[in-house]
């Protein structure tokens, strides 16, 4: 029963991978889900550094991006030379590239820990980003490197032209990589990584080289980041210099932290949420502001991330006390949703006034049309935020009381 319980999340993941393309069958939906797939690999690889070994890196996108560039070049060479190499194997080339670059850079970087390591990783990231604009022969300059995933050997009649075929390729690699990274966390090396994270001095005292442990974790993370970069190159069929910059490195940090670096499932949740939020760029120009607010709220109120919020309910679930929490949560959700709506209206109205004033002050949001610069509009927005916040604040003691009841042994 215990083994079955551990297998249920993996079986659920496989079922979701098979079912979701038939539920959300539009091209845009499949493309977003594909982006989530290699985002999960990228975030899990970063979690080997941050969550497992306690290394805060600001340059992890280097190995993701270089894996993508090597994959793009490899695809062009395979197509030009008519080599009998099928596309499903090509992401492995990106992984090997990530490992090859991570080994020398990681040996130097992991000689230090803490802030020094973070600054070294930042410097390495900026160095590679600068080289991406200088070494045009390899990086392709501002235009990047283009490739074609359909020009290589077909497998079982699959040309990988349709997006659905690429989706299944990405998630096949996603499940394999996730399983391998989870297995790594259960190995003696994975446990020693935790020891180095929690107490490096004690790990050194009992005979382990913290430098070697950090170096091995760094190389493993670089390999899986390269696989993610290779899948991204196959998905987009182009790799540009932006993938090795500070932006993707910061993005994967947010994915891992918001999802929950202390839990294996955390980066998966973070990748899903962050990829979904990135798709908001087609809806609102202020999506980065929402992302910043979410990050601040998570740091202040939920440092364990989304996974931490979920697993904090485990004691109540074990005592069958979740039913006591549901009514309090439902009551708190009503003013909470009102407060959320008020903040959204405030942000979107401010964005319209400050950025889209040339389009006129008349705007439509949440099914309502109103004048963005009217004093009455701003008075109503302020009133909505204040009233809903005060109502939301009054529900907190009830939620706290429900928590106390839910975790009592007599809740059985």
C-alpha cells in the first residue's frame, strides 16, 4: 500500500499528460503545455542546486541556453549530413553539452559557497551573455540560430511537425528526467547534498568534501538544464542570445522559490504557475507586476512556497480535520476574491492611464466599461479594496480557530 501511495502521483502525472491534450486541444493550449514540460525539467534541475544542496545560483540559464545552442547546431548538422539520428535522442545532446560546460565552470564556482558562490554564478552568467553577442559564429548574433525539427530521421512515421507530436516528445523526456532527478534525491549522494546544505561544517568533519559534493550536484543540474534547453530548441526551432542572460536565470529562481524549493513537487507547481502567468502577457502588459507582487507575498507569508502551503495541511488530513477547515476557507474566500478583484482593477486602470492613455480613457474590464481617469472610478476602487481587506482581515481569527480544531487529536 505504501509503494502504491508513492506511485500514485507519478501515475496521475502520466494520466494528465495523456488526457490534457484532448481536453485543451487548441494549438495555443498545447504550446503552453509544452512550455510547461521543459520548464518543469529546468526548475527541477535548479532545485538540485537550491533545494537539495543550498546553492543560490544566478546563472543557471547558462547551461540551459548552451544546451539549446548545441542542440540547434546538432540538428542542422544532422539534417545537412543526413545522419540517421532520430529527433527523440537529440535532447540528450543538449544534456551532454550542459554537463560539459558545467564541469569546468562548476569546479571553479563550487569552491565557494553562500554569497560568494552566488556572485560567481552571476559573473559567469554575465560573461556568457556578453560572449553571446560577440561570438556570432556560434551564437548567431541577435538573430540567433534557426533550425528545423522535421528535417531529421522520422520515427514510426512521426515527422514532429504537428505540435501535438512535439508535446508528447517533451513530456516523455519530462517524465524520464523527473524520475531520474527524484531517484537522485534518494541516493546517498542526494542525502549528502542535504547534509552539505544544512550543516557543511559537520559534513566536512565526518569526512565528506563539501566542494566535491557541490561540484557533483552542479554537474547533474547542468546536465538536466541542458536537456531542458535542447527541448526548448526543438519546440521553438530557434535559439537566441537571450536564453543565456539574467532573465531566464531569474525566472527559474522564481519558479523554484514560488513553487517551494524544500519539496520535490515544488518546482513542478512553480513551473506550471509561472508558465501560465507568462501566457498573461497576451492579455495584460502588467503581468510582470502581478509576478512581482506574488513573489513578495510568497516571501512574506509563505516562504515554503505553494508546496509548503499544501503540505502544511498534512497534519489536519491525517486527523481527518480538513472538513473543519472548509467552511472557514469558504467564508474567507469571498472577501479575499473581492480584494483580489480590487487589486486587479487598480493595476489595470493604472496601467491604462500611464501606458495606454493614447487609446483614450474609456476602458473595459471584468465585463464593465468605465472612464479610467474619472475621480468616481478611483474612489470606487479605493472603497472596494478597503472594504474587502477589512472584511478579509476579520475572517483570519475564524480561520485560525478552525486550524486549532482541525489539528486536535480528537478531530478523529
